[in-house]
């Protein structure tokens, strides 16, 4: 409860946050608790009165739900990993195909163009268009 106060409390006057040292439990009676919080910035005091409730939680149900959630998360992560592996495979295929493809270099195109011009042959004649 004190941790929650420290994490969420902001001074109503200056909006400063507080540390655990600024929280003082004044008294408890039964299920009631009074807490004093002193703002470290403006030194104003805030009084908080809380009442604790006892709840019985079905722990077995909570554990079952956690297990269901965890198994669903694991399945989702496994699917994502499979997709990543497939993608990696596609990338590797593309790399190997690129290495095996016959590529025409710019220098070869320039040389071909020079040879065509020197023999008075146009590109359309070369390709029969």
C-alpha cells in the first residue's frame, strides 16, 4: 500500500512526488488506517484515511488464466519466429539467385553500343524490331 502511495501520490499544492521517507502511518484501528504524507518540496501535509478490505480470490482460477495467457503468448511468439525464419529463407534465396543470375554490366552495354555504332547497326536491327 505504501509503495502504491509513493508511486502515485502527487502533492495537491505543488504536484511534487514523494519518497517512502515522507509517508508516516499515524494509526490503525481494525481495518482503518490513517497516513500522513509530508511534501518534500513545500512541506505541506496531506492526511489519507484508508480502509482495507479482505477479498478471497480464487487462486486456482487465476493460475489457470495465467497458464492460458502464457500458452497463448508462447504460441504467438512461435508463429512470429516461424515467420521470421521464412523471411530469412526468402532473403537467402534472393541472395543466392542474385549471385547465379547473369547480370549485364554497364561497361558491357557501353562496349556493345560502341561495336554497334562502328558496324552501323542500330539496337532495333540487333533485336529484329
